[in-house]
């Protein structure tokens, strides 16, 4: 049985979602505000979170950001009454996996949930692997072909973010917000320089940029181009 948390201050919506999903094998729990949701999430593991953008005490983007910063990878579907592309882009950049604009079809919500939960759990383990590259997120070490590679804290954080979200592009602004401490030199050039150093260390000798594990796209940013083992 899949366990889902819905975070919304509309009791009628919560009831409708619970009544629709429960007969289909979902255990649906609910929270009416952000603090209650964070309390639930601190003690329970969910297969997915349905998260409203507008909440009484804190917005859904703040909750999403807190979860991702804490390393929580639970799939998140953001609910919003706003249809603006900029709002959706902001949600995705903060770590949301999908978006639904209110009012929405419960059948569509079910389809989105099922699609998200079919995604492979690429980092349930503390060890992320791609070919002969192995990143231990617990002791913060990287090996390639069994040989340890020395990375700076920024490089380690970048690689961990990329490997936890293979195939997902991250803009420069998102990388700065999620990886760089606020008291560090947070510039576009800092990102480019760190990516360049990281590529040299993980790709091996004589690898062209077009073949690098870290793909760059001028319009959308950077991504880890290969699926994990």
C-alpha cells in the first residue's frame, strides 16, 4: 500500500482526495499547514507528497526547499491555483517533481502519482554508482575504479546533487542556491569553474566535453547524463 501525505488547508479537497485514492490502495494522511507537514515528515516516510503552494503559515516552495536541503527525495506534486509558467519553473527549480493547477481531475492526480512512484529509487542506498564511479554520501568520499578521488566540499555537493537526480537539468541559479553557502563566492563563473574541475576528475583523460558525464546546455543548465547502476 502506497503512503501519501496531502498538505492543503482545504478540508473538502483533502476529503475528496482521500475518498478517491483510498479504494485504489493508497493510505492518505493529511496536514493543513506547513509546520504540521514537516512534523509528519520528520517521523514518517511517504511514497509521495501532494503539496499545496499556498498554505497558512509557509508556502509550498519553502517546504519543498527544506525537504530537498535535508536530503529528502520523496516525490512531490505541487498544487497551485496559479497557471503562470514562472511559478511552475520556480517550483521545479526548488525540487518539485510535478505540478497540477487547481481545479484538477482526480483521475489525473492518480495518473501523476502512479507515474512518479514508478520511477526507480536511485539513491535509497548511501552509495551512488555509475560505471566505475562510486560516491558514498555518508562518509563523503568518491572512488573511480577503486581509487579515491579528492574533491572539494563544493565539488562533492555538486556531484551528489547530479547523481541523485540523473537526467534532470539544474540551472546555474539553482546550483548556487542549493550547493553554495551564502558566505561563499556565489557567481556564474564559480559554477563554471567548479563544473570544469569536477569534469576533469570524474571523466578521465582525453574525454571531450560532449562526452562528459556532466552535460551542459546554455539554455537550461547542467545535468548528469547517465542513469545510475
